[in-house]
C-alpha cells in the first residue's frame, strides 16, 4: 500500500507527449519480518506505520529521467491497520479480517516549473479491506517451522482524488489485490518471509486530464511481493534484510484500447530490525533503496511500524 497514486502526466519539454504512471497504491515494503502469522494468536491487533519516501527522479519506460527541469517527489504517510483474528475454525485454520487506511500527511512535488506540469495533493488514501484465513503453524522439535496465510484484499476508491491533479492519495477505481504470506524457520532464531500479491484493477471513469477526452482508464495487471530474512541476535532484537518487487504484466487500457510503453517495474532492498518488548508489542524499522525502475518514481523509503495485540 505504500505507493502513493502516481498518475503523473509530466509534459515532455518541446513536445505534446505525456508520461503517466498508472498503478494504484499497493503494499511495497510495509510488511517484512515474520509475516506469515500474527504474533500472539486470536484477538484484535493495531498496527501503525509511518513512512517517508523521497525520489529525485521520475523515470520513463527506459529508466531515464523525464524531460522536466526537476523531478523531485517527497511524501510522508501514516497508515493505520486494524486486524481481527477470530476463533472461528475451518479445518486447521482460523478466519480473520484486515482493514487498512493510509493518510498522506505531507506531499511535495517539484517539477522545476512552479508546478506547471505536475500538481499534487495529500489527504486520506483508499480504504483497504480483506477477509483472511490464517493456517496453524507446522511445528518442529524446537518450535514452529512454517506458517502461512491467504487474504482476499480489496482496495476501495474512498480516498482523495481529482482529475485535475497528477498525484493523488486515492485511485478512483476498485482493485482486487489478494496475497499469500508465509514464514519459514531455518532455525529457532533464523527465518525468511514472503508476501506475494496479484493485482487486478477495474476502470477509473474520471481519468486524469492528461488523457484528454478519454471516458475511462484501466490500469494493467501486476504482480508484486515483499521478502525478508532476519536473525534473532537476542531474544528481543532481530536484525535482517528486507525488500520488495513489482512488475506490471499487462498494458493499461484507455477507452478499452491497450496502450504500450506504460508498464511499471521496480525492486528494492535494504536493512531492517525488529524489537519485541513482549509477545504483544513489537517495533519494526525498515529501509528500502529502489533499483531498475521503469515508469515510476525512483527513490528510497524509511519506515517505522508498531504492532500491538490487545
């Protein structure tokens, strides 16, 4: 969920061409360590994320900077997640529900033209909700060996959106973003986790002004994933590496027609840490540095995440 909506119609200097970024908010790096299971069993969970993102390049399909004097983008976002893991059982699994709401607390884009080409707004982002099924851990002689979860996440277009803005917190379209998350214990102290998503986007019937008189736009399908591995250096402190990856796998459609050259791609990696105050309270730090970017901002992000089980 961690990319702000970048529908950035950046006018190329000396021509009438426009470059747009189409994919909605998705979870890029929000989750990392021990992602396959909730840490303290059934009940209510509150998770609060604070993230800072900074990019000094908005790039095209070749990974080259857009033709503007500047392409600087900075934002800060606060994300609130409430989860409930019930005691309703289906075989060897429990049912639950997740809900997530991001708020863009600061948004700043600088095109070097006093924002003549790029206009932005902050505010409340799209609401995410998803039922999930949490499978029981598979146990070994020294504790858990594997745990996983499946969630059917839906992104609802409730966030701030204007067709007069190039960068919006909201997407103005429904998207279906299910995932599978898993954690594997190599030893009691060393784990690896992955969260793999599929993204399907429905139509936006009020497209950005850069699409002219088009009646609708439908962003392409995408695959994206978070991955992490960490080691417990003490019972409370875990240190590791975290990353994410995204690849758009089908073309965006404008009024039903496929438009080539707009597919997005990125991957990122960086260090992370997790400190557990108790089984009910955890603090996670993550840093990410983006690589091989196409048709997206190219930058870095820092994040703090607090997890509390009631």
